[in-house]
C-alpha cells in the first residue's frame, strides 16, 4: 500500500483525514454510500456509479482481492465485473485489507485502483460520514492527495452532466450464437454485463445499441422486444432515449426498463422523476410486489426515483414499492406490454430473488406474438 496522507473535503466544509491508496491523484464527484458487505469488484465496475465517489459502509474492504478480468463466463462476458473498467471517481473505506486471500485473487484492491488511475482514501470514519450523508443528503466532495495537483475552485455538477457518451457504446454490438433465437435490443445507457447475461440465459439474442438510438434504428433489427438499461445521472438528460421510449410505448413493443430505464419509461409515459435525498445503494433492499403481495430482497443503485403522485395521470400503475420509504420500485403499463423495475433483477452483487422479472419480460414477448425458445 502506498504511504501518503489524503483528505476528503465535502461541499459543506467537512474534512475527513485518512491515508491514500490506489493512484496518487485528486478527484471530485458526488459522494454516495453503499451498504453491501461484499461484491466490490462488481460494484466498482457498475456504470451507474459514473461521476461518483463511493463510500463503503462495511468496515473492511479488499480482503478477497480482485480476480482476473480475462476470465469469461459461458457467454464470453467478464465473469466478475459489470463493465471493462472502474467507473467511480474515487472510493472511501474504513479499513483497507493489506492481505488478500482467495483462490481467484490476481491482485489487491490497491493495485487495481492504481492500475486504473483511481484514488482511494482509507482510515476514514465511514460511519460518521454515512450519517452525515443520510442527514444532509448527497453532495459534491473531493479526494485530495498530498502532493497532487488540486484546484480549490474546481466544481462538478453531477445533476446536469450527461454521462451517456462515457458509458454507452458507439456502434451496435451483438451477443448470442443461436441465430434462431428471438432478438432483443438493449438500449445501453450504462448497462451492466449481468443484464446481457440474463437476457442470453433466458434464450434471447441481444443487440446492444447506443443510448440515443432512434425507433427506426431499433425496428431495423426486427426485435422481439426492447430493454432499457441502468445507468448514471438524471434521467431528464437522456432526452433522445425518452423520445424513443415514447415510441416503444405507442407501438406496443414489449419493453423492460431497469433502474434508469424505469425512470425513462415513466418520463416517456408522462410521469415525473425526482432526486432522492441519499438514494438506495446496497444488496438488501426490501420491496413489495403488489401483484403477488410477496416481499423480495433486491440489489439497488440509484439516486433518482419516480414521483408516486405523478403516475395518477398516466397509463402506468405502481408494481413494486419500497418497504422502508414507500418509494416507487416498479411500474407496469395498464394496456401495453411495458414493465419496469427500479431495482436490479440481475443483482451482481446481490441476491437472485428477482430474476423472475426477466421471465416476466419473456412472457410478454411470448404473449405478443414472438415465442422465445
């Protein structure tokens, strides 16, 4: 571990001192916290964290190291990561494990951050920091390393920033070898590999397309259905995606929205979204399925949500609600084959309680004329 001092400076003037690790540089971003105990490789590579400095609430991080990024699953996707790089601008931990022990370990967390030029700060009172975020809400923050260049007037406006050019792809990418399998278009607003993995698992081919793909470009692939992915930032920024989502609803194309995709579909249907005080980020968030009256444990990572009252004047109805704060966790259209969830049915990291959401989407495709094998 590199031995140098570091500071975490919050927009409210609070300063937390600690020890730097990873790459010795300064970074600014929106500070958020995640309550998960494990899964830091999947978490840090989740594109939904783009532009953020992530505080891990679990006290010790890094003990099982980082596996190989070259190890692939049966679909040719990285087995232990959700994208091809670390997406956070920096991380904060209480105790960084200097010893990493696991059969899959290829490097330490410190080494991984250094290789990808991401700064970290350890020995911070993450409990106190998390209480501050919960009380005051998310805010901008800076990690400042001793000896690194730092401009005191440096500003970063997370809410108005368009992350799509950074997290989406530029050209269509194809997944799946079964030419006879039904095809779905995945609109990539920062997709996790596990969404692609689960679509392949239930028998689809996948065409991953840029965030600003038009309805005509989608229809050119003659898809059985469309999936709107997760991703970072305010959904309002994704104007082209919202326009395309409106067309998907109008044309009754079977559609599934996940996380940011849930918010985009709501906006396309006439609802409103808002920023949550400190968001939902963790692996044990309880949600009630109002259709079955069953409670499921979900993995979540989002800072925005749908305004419940705004659904009343739309054709969407609430499907899931959060047990803790009663926020909207899923919607479904009253007439069209369109469903969406705010949580991550693909988890990674997290429980697999809600994998059935993908089967619900598959059923929509079957019901509306194209049968997935």
